[in-house]
């Protein structure tokens, strides 16, 4: 197989910082509608013409999906494959490992990047990253450095601002020569999100409209995150949802269910302040 979307990740890894942002619970349809309407300009300027790529989530809730993504199984393009992957653990018989895939010998991408010299940092969001118990420590425990505070969590109306401030401190304190893998799990889209829509109430609860307002809130601040990492030098970013969520479709509410609004997610990857590295450019 050829390189994933023309990008040789073996050239990117080692020469670029890496940023992975999961917009936890973000639905594809809401993300695409807001991009088309010009309501998320800071994200949209990095999307290809046509907006977000439609993909299928590797899991229907946060823990399962992130375990898969940290093993290199990012959301899969919603079209017949095979689809070459950006990252993969060495695995005999893998049909999605291509010439341009970064292949590591560790069981997960985080330790694979650490093995080639990256500083790995997690800025957590939802409960699976809160380090308040054994289960909430598994995912952040993969990283050399991890951060979580109540202000980063789902109940905070200013969660993403607090997460970005933390990321800015991490970046500012890093040796400029040290390559960085920064992971941010954005909690703002996850329920409860009613407080992001003016006029919404706790009693009325969350809705598709409050979900959209939460994405607009994230967009207002994500430019700071991009600027912080891009200020260090070339950076390759992956921004996607880990799964969607239902707001009454076919009687369903929430996620960890097999509904299309849960399995269909928005995805994008792009370079920040760097020309794409392709196999032809080697």
C-alpha cells in the first residue's frame, strides 16, 4: 500500500511535534453543519475544502475508543478500504500498515513515540483521564507527564480554557530541542453542556443545540492551543472525535450504543506552520 494520504509519517516523526486533540463526544453532523455555516472559523481554516472528513469511530465510548486510538487505530474513513494508517504497532498480517506508516515495537503509540525521544504529555478532560481511581489512571498512565484538575472536567463551563492554559505552560517549560507529543482530551462537548448555550437551563438539559454551542466555545479558544504548539516549530496535528452521542434519535440518548450518530465522527489531520512531508519530497 502507498503512504496514508500521501504523508510519510516516518519523515514526520522525529522532525515534527505531534498534537492529538480528541473532541470528546462530538457528532459528525453537528461538526459539519457548523463548519459549513462559518460558526467554527478557527477549526475550519485547517479543514480541507468540504469540511470534516466523515469517519467511523473505533469505539462507542471514551475508554474503548482511546485504547484503540493509542494503539494506532484512529477513526476509519467511512468508505470501502483498505485504509492505510498513520501509526501502527508492529503486528504480523496487518492489512492497514503501509510504507508511510510509522511502525513502533511497543504496544501503544505513546510509548512508541517516547522510545524515539518524544516527551509525551496528556492534558485530560473526561472522567477516564481524571486519575482519581484505578480506571481513571489507565489512559493518562501511558504518558510520561499527565495533568488533570476539576476545572478540566465535564462540569466546568470553562474547561477548555483551563486545559489550553495548562498546555501553554507545558509548552513554555519544554526544552526547544525536545520533540513533543501533546494529547488533549476536550471535555466541553460531553454532557452536561447546556451551560454553553445562552438561555438554556439545567432543567431543560442538554440538546443538539447545546452540543453545537459547546463546539463554538471550543473553537473560540483552540487557536491558542494551535499557536502554542506551532510556536515551537513544525507540528503535525490530528483533531477528531472519539465517538458521537444521541439526543433522542430513535429513542436513544447518550453513547456506548450502536447508533449511527455515535459511530460516525468528524476527523482531520493537518500541518501547523509546516509544509506537508510527502514520500516524493524525501
